[in-house]
C-alpha cells in the first residue's frame, strides 16, 4: 500500500513544492503483522513494574522551550524539565533563581540537546541546549535534572546549529541561523552582504560554578548555518557545519536560497581559533572577542557541498563527515584525512569572504544515493560504524555502509523523520542496540485530538537481521533532536544535602522567623508534612502578614529529607508559585501591591493531610 498525500507541513514541503511520499508501513499494522511478531515486539518494550528502563532519552521540547525525558525501551514519558519557558508545574520562572535565569523571556525554542563528554563519551554529568527563539544557551545538571545557567548569546541569532560539544566539553559552538548586523544594529536589507554577519559563538562551561561563558565569537559570512558536529579522535580539534543561503538572498528564501548548485561545509580547527584569541588576533566588538576571518587568518576552510545541505555528522571513529542534502537525493562522505592533506598542500580553488575554499574532489570520498530514497537529513551510527540516515520525503530510515556506500537495510517510519537518535549515538562508541526515529508527522498513528496532531517517536530494534519498529510514542511539539544515554551513567541525588552555610536555610522549627527591615519583610520558613511554619513563635505560625507595598522575600526550606516529598508554595490570587524539593531551600520575592486576604497552600500532594497544608497571606491596606 503506497500513499501519496499532499504535503501540508514539514521542513521540506515548501522547498520540494510537490508531494510528500508516505512510505509503505503496512507491515507494522495489526492486519499484516503476525500475532507472534506483535507479541515479541510487545515483550521487547515491556518493562515490568519494579524494573527500570535501560536508557534515558532526552528529547528536545522545541517551541515548548522544555526538555522531555523518556525511558527506553518502554518509551514512557517520565518528566518534563523546564529550560527556556515558564513552567507552573515546578514553579520554574517564579522563584528568584529561575526568574533570574529566564530574565524577561517567557518562552524558548529548544532544538538540539547535547550531553557533556569526557574522551568523546557521554559522562552523564550535564546536558546543554540552545534556544532558537530568543538566542540563548542553557545547561542542566543531571544530579537534579534542573537548569543551572542560561546565557544570552549576543550577535548570534537563533543558534539552531547547536549544541554540539567537543570531546572533552572544551567548547560548545553556537553558529547562527539568521544573519544580522553585529550588535543587532539597524541596517537596511539592501546592505545585507556588507553589513550582516553570521556570527558563531564559542561557549565554555565552568563546571565548578555551573556557569556558561562566551569565550569568543567568529564573524562568518552572512549565510545561514544549519547543523554542525564536533570532530572525534583524529579530528577532535576540528568541527564541521553546513551552510545554506550562501547566495545571500534577503527575501523569498525558499526559492532564492537554492539558486547556486553548491553551498559549503565550514570546516574549522577550534585549537587554532583559540590560539588566535590567545595571541590577541581579534577585534573587540560589542564586548566580545570577535574573529573576522578575512582579517584574522587561519583555522577556517570551506568545503563545497551539494546545494542546501542539512545535517552533517562525524563518524564515531572521527575519520569522516557525512553531509545530507535536503534538495539532493544523496549523502556525501568526506574524508578528514583528505581535507587535512588539501589544507597542507594549499589545494584551494579560491576564496570566499577571505576564507579559503577547498576543492570538492580533494575532500570528497563518495556520494551515496540509495535507490528511491528521498530527502536525507541526518545520520546516526551503530556499534559497527554503520550509518542510519533519515529520509524525510520517503519516510524511512536507510542503513548503509560508509566504507562502501552499499545500502544494507531500510525501514518505513510514520512519517517524515527529521532526526533519529541512536543509543549513545554521538559518542566515539555508539551502543548499536536501538535507534529512534523522530517523526515530524504522526497523522493517523494515534487517537485524534483535532486538526493538529502530536509528533511521533518510533523505537527501532537494531539487534536482528533487519531493523524493526517495535514501539511508537506520541510526543509534544517538537523533538528536533534527542540524546539517548545508558541509564546507569546518570547518578541523581535523592535529597538536597543540608547546607548550614546557606543564610536563607532554616532546618529547625524553632529557628523560623519573620523579620521586618523598613518596608522589607523577610520570611525564613519551613515546609514539612503537612504544614508551613513561617514563625514558630507567632500566634499563627502559618500566617504571613505584611503591609500593602511591602517587599516580601520568602525563603522556604523543605525539611523532609525523604525522597519524593516535594512541597509546593502558592499564594491564591497572587500569581505566585514555587517548589521546594526534599532538603531544598528556595526563595520567592515580590511586592505586596494588592491588599486583602490571600490563602496560601501546598500545590504538591505530599501526605494524607496535604489538603491541610495551608495558611494565610494577609496584606493590610495602606490607608
Ligand atoms: S534540524 S530536521 Cu532543527 Cu535538527 Cu534537522
Ligand atoms: Cu506539602 Cu502538599
């Protein structure tokens, strides 16, 4: 059964301006599959109660701004961790720390998540992500699954092409999707080629203080940078990224950015860029150390590639990079060794914007064009180095051998996969057990919820002779990319340890207090099963009374040092909400501008008497 359905959405629909082909999926439906297959697939994904999943899946939450955590193989959604958007379920964005993290932004568009790495392997300590919506980068701590830092990335507009970290988390590179004038200054689009730049940011992470920092930036030509990957092993000092709109079109990109036959892969050596900065070989602009490649020479090269490429992926052994062309039906395998030789021999065909252009033939190893496979986007790898490329238009994953270009297997998915993610897929040693197709369109896969459907993730078993789809799970918009890590690599804590040095924390009931300093009211309170104590010595310890116009600072410590006993704190009618996890101290600050009587309560069901965990916030009118 072949289905031809006019495209209504999707990354390529406009570009291809034709129809999207939805592959033959009949073998996955009940009518066609044998009962034995259904039973064996069900067993493969069933995780009995008391046992845990083998992998964590961190799926980007796209324009929800959040990160979705799943278990594999069950594909159960375990948690949503707020990153770039407000989240009332956890009070994220209301308490002082997370409010400061979000700043004035209320939403984000989280694209590509990446784990911290040690020796090219996921070390299970941190997760990085970027926000295409408001140009930010974030880091999440994996002991607590909480966002620890967010930074604005000036000059880089929509760091879509990130985050990809180097083998020892030295850098995370954030190239820009949208070129803008440096400083985001006003400049008419007629001056695009002269005034606009595609700035890439090099971000470092200070693990001790859990802080992100922009080390330097590179003012690349005003093109769009699409996807990137860091080198590995022999290519560990290098990184690659795809470009489109090297035509420098300023309108109607779907046509104008696809004129030239070739775009480029930017190949750069970050050790050399680091050295340029160390040598003072940069300009200081907008408070950033900015490398202008036409002036501060070295370390950056262009490799011609079939027009409008999308993904570029480095093989686990670090010897090759594979580009996929959304407008070309083929994948192109490039060799790092050939590229290094060409650079050494200055085997250039010319320059663009002061950057040397390598010859395609000098770097290319082979073009791979599986029969009838259309719309290759991204490639992942297994434990034997075999490649798996998602085909957006022909809705399938094609397995092929990068050494020979031979097609080995293919499996239809439902439908239009963007990325796929393999178990430990971006490391030097992928596991090869599973791959998950991250499909843009679910269409007829689940119970209907109206005209708009969820996206879908399909788990594929790689252990048999043939790839086999064994589970399908709906997911909220939108899993742009995901990372799959062995569960035992992540070591979470079960309670926050006591911090006697924290001046805001109170661990003993008798030490709770409410202190007035002028028109500031400081509350040092406790949350415990099943009450709030703000001032143990007051007539009503669970009451806070202030004057209208007071600044109120409430510190709350959860003294239930017991895993999973989380309390919430909300003031009814005041639009305030925060969470205190076991052992945690959290702070909320606001001005009591509304006079009246406002009940306060615990939002998180914490005991049989949770409903009794309430109090009053009273605001005396000024006159
Ligand atoms: S991109 S569907 Cu936003 Cu990762 Cu390729
Ligand atoms: Cu504490 Cu409910």
